[in-house]
C-alpha cells in the first residue's frame, strides 16, 4: 500500500515505527470492514474487552429486530435447493441472461456478484447485479432486496444516484441492470492516497449530501453510507450505490429502530437500540468526511468492542490540520445526541447552508457544472484500472449468462414462491433501447 500524506498543512515527518503502526492500523481496518455485521457482532461477543463495558454488553443482547439484518439463525428451515419459486407474471418477459455478454466480475456481495456486461441489442455497457434467490431466502433478506429495487426505481431524477435501467429474473436468480460506473470506489482512492485535501473532500461531501437530501425528500433513509458504497464516475463525480439497507416511508419526524449498518459508521442512537431518524445519515456523512480528511473513521479502534465504546462515550477529537469551518461541520454532524445534530431541524438545508460549503454553488453542483477535483482518466468502458483485481481476476461463472432448464421450473406455491413477485421492471420502451 502506498501511504501519501495529503493534508491542508504540512505534516510532521513520519518515523519508521509510526509508519509501520499506521500501515498496520489501516490494514486491520480494511480487513475488518469487509466482514458482515453478523460476523462483526460474533467477533465482538468473543472479545474479553467487551466484558468491561455495559453498553457493549447491552448491544450483544439485542432483541430480534423487525427486519432481519442481525438474525444469525432462522426460525424456520431454509428453503431446500430443489424448492422452486413461482415468480408470477413479469413486466419484462422478453429479458433474459443471454441478452448480455458478461465480460468481467467487478464486485461481490453476500448474495451474488456485479458484472460488467454488454447488451447484445444496443452494444451498451451495464453493471449487472446478479443475486442468488436461494441465498437471499436462506438469510430472509427478500424484503431488503425488494426495498433496494423500489429505491432504485426512484433514483432516475438525481445525478448522484446510480440508475436502474431494468430488472428481470430467472427461476434461481435476480438481475439488476444498472448504470456502469468505472471511476472506482471512494474507498479504493482513499486506500491509495490515505486522505484528501479539504477542497476535494468538500466537493465529494457536497455531492453525497445532495444525494442524501434527495432520498430524504422521498422519505427514504439510506442507513449505510460508507466509502465502499460511494463510486466515482468516469469524470470524477460521486455516484451513490447499494440501497439494500434503505428504509422507506420515514416521514420528516418519523423514526425506525432496526439495528443495521456498517460497524465503523453506526450512530450512537443505533448502538443504544433507540429509535432513530434521518439524522442517522448525517452522522454517517460526518464519519465519511472525517475519514476523507484524516484517513480513518472517527472513533476507530482495531479492538472492535473498544470502537463501539468510543462511539458511545469518547468525545470527538479533531487534530489541528483542518479549517475552522471543517471542524465546526464535523462537530455538528458527529453530535452524539441526535436531537442536537446538524440536520435535526431542517434536514439537508442545514447542511447545505453550513459555512464549510460556502464555496459550493449548489445549482451548478447538481447540474454537474463544477469540475471534479480528481479525474479517474479512464479510457473507456473496458478500462478497469480502478477495480480491485480481487474481483476482475476472477473468472465469470458460466451460469451467470444462462437460464436454468425449464424442466426444473415448477409451479409450487409457498411463502417463498411469493417472495419476489413484482420484482421485474421495465421502463417505457421509448426511453430505453
């Protein structure tokens, strides 16, 4: 890993021992954040440190949530591999996997892969997210998959949210056909550069805030903002992706209580198992901005239980290498009491009008008239330089582009059979192809 110091003032010289310590901390951080929340909690439960903290012990005794983000066991047996799903009538019956030439694996998740694909009909490139139904049903995540699909349908009008072109399904898989974005994850660029200068961090934070504000205007809380879910497009603009943890129908004063998110970015009220509202997204924005400026999330510790305790109890500490405006914004966003957090009264307008963003013309920003501070310099759709070789070196599974043998498809009706009714989606054909 290349460590480069990029701050708004000159940084003190790094000794060899300090550099080794920083590399070790960053390596541990990157390894840890690849774990799922369930794995994280299980690791936390085995940590002797957690015994010292009543707050952490309380987290480990979570009651079953309304949604199944944290369930590690199933109350009923998982669907058997032979169980078939009645998918219902499809609104896009002509779409099928063989319509695409699947070229490269560009991402992986709990339920499947994201692939670069070229549509045989229009020769355009797309990112196709392919999910295994059996894995989704086994973990009882079908509600989240459908929620992701619902949110994607509402993204078409915003410049910083990934767009869904259409979706379809086979008997064993779900397919999201998405915008192909190849400027790389924000996490990838942070990993390479360690941190960003303040103007660059401000630009990204403004585009992220604009996207979150739009989701909030639709009564959607995002809940999983982190650098891995923030992509750069080919020009260097932000694109927010992965809407599996979004919560719909949260009115301006509404709350929810599901324990979910990514450990480094969980707000105190989530850890306290208290009802939380859309200000949880502004906490996450503060955490991401802090990470862009300093290289690690606030309150981070290699000891996971200690990190939780830090989020709950440790005062925010800011090193003196950022502007007063940045300091004031971070203090407002990373306010542990959500009723005092920046954004609690007038949501996005409070963030938009903060002095840190005074250099930003928001109309120009949303029109993509502002020049991004970094250009990924991709040469075209086949330029995969900003994707992790861990993904792109993996062979494309032959099953991705094939529909299952129709003889295997039955019309058995069950709860699982109803799970993905209505998933398929196609826009008006005059707006596509």
